[in-house]
C-alpha cells in the first residue's frame, strides 16, 4: 500500500529486526479496507478519515518492509503478504469481539449488553417482530441495534466488526472471503417494474437493455451479479445503466415512481410491496435462486447473545409457517425453508 497510497517505492534496504509491534487499530483498518474494497469505503464504514487509515497502514507496511496492497484497474487488491496478514487480522479482530462479549457477560447483571444485527428487508417485514418479542422476553437487558441487511452495507460492517450478526444473503464464491453463512432459506428473484411501465409486457431481457437498473451488491459481488443477470443469458452488460441502492424502501419507492427496473426477491415482493404498485415481469429467462441465512465473521461459535437471537429466530420460523397472517402465508409460499 505504501507504493499506492504515497506514490513512491518501498524502501529496498535490508531489514533485519522484527519491526515495530503491530497495533489493533491497524488490524481493524486492514480488515475494513480488504472487505470494503477501498480506503474511501472503509473510511465511511468505520466513521474515520481516509488519512487516518492511510497513515496507519503506511506505518504497518514501512515497519515490516512489505507492500500489502496493489492498485489495479478494478481497485486496490491484496498482495500475497497482505493476504497472509489479513488472515491473522481477521482472527485477531474476531477474537477481540468475542472477548468483549465474554467480558460483558461477566459484568454486573444489571449492565446493558448490546447486540448489533443486520436483517434482510423481507425477514424484517415478516418474521422479525415475532423474533423480537421472544428475544426481549428472555433478555430484556440487551440493547439491540438493527440495520437493514442489504449486502452492500451489511457485509462490510460485519467484516470490520460494527455488526455482530447478519440474517441476510449468504455470500458465495470469492465474495464470501472471511464470512461464513449457515443457509436458512432459498428463494427466487424476478425483474420488477412499476404498474403501467411501457415495457411491463416484455417477455425477454433483450427488450429491457436500454432501461436503467437499480440493484444492490458489494464490489466483490459485481461480476457474479452481472453474470447471473445478463451474461449467462447471452446479453451484454448495459454499461451506464446499472445504479446502486442501499435501502430496500428506497429501491421499492424509486421503482414504483420511475421507469427503472430491479431484480427483486419474491419474498420482498410479498412482504413489502403495496398492492398494485409493482408488477413482476413474465420473462422467459430463469434466474439462479438466492440463499438467506445466518452470516458471521469466521467459523467460530457465535457470541452468546447472538446465539440466543438465532435460537429465537429458528423457533419463530417454525412457529410462523402455519400462521393465519396473510403476509406470513405469502412469504412462506415464496421461499424454501432449509433448516
């Protein structure tokens, strides 16, 4: 990173000592930059300045005489040394989070524990109220912080430690990296447009290539997304027509009030779309299903409070499958329960 962030070469003089001690904040910044894909995105996720991140990682590189990042056309990527150090940094930050959780459990029982959870929108609009009632009945002293669990926002937060747990899309392939997911649900997605859209009667993606698309994805997921949506159907990527959105409510509102299109999960359509505002397009192309589950950093056990949240989630999944509530009935008809 020294070469890229300072635009000057690394010092090539031989280095014989062990270098200065690594610092915890340097490990956190390394994990954040690797997970977010850029210093700018990591700065936003951590709520600190880009210069602070750059300075900390420059000191880490200079102290050990190793470049950790390289700049390529697609952005900054880890060097072999960076990938090696990242594995240790992820373990360190994960262990610190678990240690803090254990210490919280050992404090005065009147102390306020905290749990930060990202929840994918359709789960938030259907199952979450039932989960919260059960969780709060058991652990009324826990203070919850809830985030809309769209992957472009939730995955970086999970990697850098400001999110304890995600009930959201399970990352696949290279985009998963240090994140581990336990699948709970599988569902299909479909292209949606506003009611009355001039192309609402389209029967092929090829008819939609001049439209603007509003999508949600993290930088590592972009290649996989365009492959699923366009390339596997023999269509070029509509460069200049794909736009990002990090809020489900904003996505649905914009689709309903513009001529933009989106690839939308069926359970979100069933739980969060006002009747008569959006229409699913009857396209001949079929899209690969998505999986939602419990996503965490690493493969270790969940912190105790997070484990209790997952316990109540699973209880409510089974309790709500036969609910008379019409929204829950529609949601469960649109998903496969895997656990």
